[in-house]
């Protein structure tokens, strides 16, 4: 019985470490076995064994012959299965496609994941200038329109928990203080939508509005985004109301986009 318990604990630890590896690669893009072993606090042989298992499953790929690894296409398959099971994909696509056509930009749905924003669905706009994929991407809350929408209506302790660990300036207009962020979130609550004007990246603009459940709680954010050459600050109000209208069509029914 004791040996079985130890075996179970070891298996759970291996799973936990394998998942940690995927998170490390998601943040860094690429990493070597030595670096991953150091991050996990394990021997290099242990990290190598875990990496081999992930490689066999297609969850990581080896980068040429440099001994470095990155996330594999197997994750795309898994992500596709998740998004296809979300009612957001089937229930909201008509609305998000219509919005993408109306504004001519990419449309995403995002949710709060601790103090990060996770993009769970995307419809690419008619403009072919940028084919950037946000699906599965994780970004900070304080410098994104989605992050502001997803945190603006939280209670203060939850808003504090959703703040960034560091206030690094990422772009020309990145918010770098608590006071500035709280002032911004107050504005979001007043107008019912959020904007990001070159706050996460230079030349990148976004406008987001809340998707609410049947209890009027914010459960997701609907966002349009694109370059400053196409999305102008002078149009924020008009675009904000367009996004709000689409988000309201997705609100009130928990089965519309959630599992």
C-alpha cells in the first residue's frame, strides 16, 4: 500500500513538472534542457526524460539540432478540441464574424486567467495586412483593452490580485502605476468599454467590451484590434459603442460561449 502511494505521488509530480515545462516554453518561446532543469530544480536527466515524453506526444518540438525545444503542434490540436467544445465558437461566431466584417479588423474573445488574459477564440478581419494569431496567447491585464475590461468590475482584492508583478514599460503608453491603472479602470466602468492605445506594443490599438453572464457578472471580453494606421484614437468612442453592442448580444446566456 505504501509503495503504491509513493508511485502515485511520483506520477503526479511528473505530470506537474511536465505541465510546468509547457508553461516555461509558452513564456520563453524556446529553452534548453539545462535551463528547464534549473527552473524546475531537478537533475538534467529528469528534465530530459520529461521532455522526451512530451516530444513523443507532439506537445513539444526540437528546434533543429541545437538541443532546444519549443511548443509543438500537438498543443494546437488540443486547443482546437477545447475551442470546438466551447459554445463561444458555435454560438458567437455569427456575431464575431459580423463585427469583424463591420470594423474590418480581427475580433477575439478573451477570459481572465489569474493575472493574465487568455485568448480563447478569434475571427480574422477582412484586412490581410496582418494575419497575427492571438488564439491561446496569454498577455498582461494592465496594458490591454481585454485586461482592463476583465478586471474593471472586480472587487478591490480581486483587482489587486490581477495586477502585474512588475510595472515594466512595454510600449509608449504603458500604464506603470497603480493610481494610473485605477483611474483608467474607473473610466472603463463609466463608458462600458476599454481601449489600449499603444500600451502593450507600439502601433497596436484595441477596443474591448464586457461579455456578461445571466447574473450580470463579467465572464469574458470581446475585443477588436489592429494597427494605429487603421484604428484611430478619434474613432475610439464610435468603435467602443459598436463593440459594446456586439458584446451585449453575447451577454446574458451562459450557454452562448461557455462550456
